[in-house]
């Protein structure tokens, strides 16, 4: 008779996200995962498949959560420019924790179709929401109109990645705040 799983799948996946955030795919061993997830090796395989499938599930879950959080922050302020400022502030304040999305890009680039598809989906959702708020901020006179909302959204998303890479490279909290301010200043 098969034993029932004695762990919460989402909690185990969240633990795997933490390990992959810090160590990437190649730097993460199966032993590291089973310790963090508090499950046996066979439970890992039975529930999530192999390490690669677990990684893809982790990137997907992380991307969905981060994209939702960015969009909620963008839309969370009455003035569009304040929502944009809050999103950049959120990134700066959380930048000391490794970003699984940026980490997967740095580790794999476009070499893995399944990761590229996840990034495209999350990226399109974020860009669409950012463009909406940028157009509103432009209409309010808070953001320059000499660039399209799409161009500015691309710049903001690249700025987010840059802040996170700088943090991973050891940038100080003050330097990260400065990068956030300069990103906002560039679009004013």
C-alpha cells in the first residue's frame, strides 16, 4: 500500500525556490533540495519529476508571484507615477534577495525554450500593465512624452533587472537606492 505524502507541495516548492534563488540550477544539488524541502529524495522525484522539472516549476511559481506583486504595486497608488515609483522601490528594497527570474536569464539565456516561454508570458503581463500606467502618467504630465509607453516600459524592466544584478554583485543598499532614483529620473 502506498504511503500518503506527508508534506505540503506548495511549501516544498517554496523551499526549492529559496534554494534555486541563491544557488541557481547548476549550483543546487538534489541533497540541498531534499534538505530544504524537508522531503525524501523519492518524494521529490515522485511529486516533481527530476531536478530540471522542479526548477521549471519553481521558476514558473516565482514568476507568477513576482509579476502579480509588480502589477499590484503598479496599480496600488491613485497616481500612476506613484505606482511606478512604488514598484521600483519594492525592487530596491527586495534586491538583496536573489531573483530567480534574473538568475534563470543569466544562467540559461534563451537556450531553454521552457524558460523562455515562462519569461515571455510574465514579461508580456508586466509590460502591458507598465505601459498602461506609463500612458496614464504621461497624460497626467508626470512622465515625459518624448518616448512611447512601450519604450519606457522596456527601460523600466531593464532597470529592474539591472538593480537586481547590481545587488547580486554586491552593490550597497545606498547604491541600489541611487539606481532606483536614476531609473525614475530617466523617465521624468
